[in-house]
C-alpha cells in the first residue's frame, strides 16, 4: 500500500530555515521522479520542485530558486526539501508525491504545515 508521510514543518521567522522530509512506503522512490508541492491558504496546490530518477533537479517556482534544494536518499526511501531564507509567501501546506501520479494516483499524504511569520 502506497503511503507518503511528510514532516519537518513548523513556524519560523522570515529568513529562517526548515528541512522537510517525506518518507515513502509501498514503492521505491528511485523508480519515480518525485516532487514537492505546496498549497497556500486560499490558493491552488502548485509544484515547488522535482527530482528525477537520475537525480536531476527542477525548481518549478522562480521564487524558490536559490533558496530551496530538493534531494533524496533512496536507501531511506525519503525525499527532502531544504528551505532557506524563508519568506511569508512560502507559508502553506507542503506535500510530496511522484511527479506524474503514476504510482500514487489520487492519493496525497497529510502534508506538513510551514508558517513563516514574524
């Protein structure tokens, strides 16, 4: 059974940092491109970053380039999102999922809340 468990969110001041983790089970992340998404209050869910099966990375939001880093540990079946120089606009619930939904389909984990506020 596919499962995604996101963690690492919290309340931080602007300029702070967080490291999000997403532990996958029921499938091997090394076989899929994996993405982080976020959903800000009152907005649609949006792509943030993707890591390919060849460990290539793509940042879908210009606003996170240079501040966020996506990575993975295939031995731990875990995807990470290192977030630095956080801004209030980064506030939202962050989710991970395989990029095209080939294995997770309509399933989403519970997400992890990130709040950036002074």
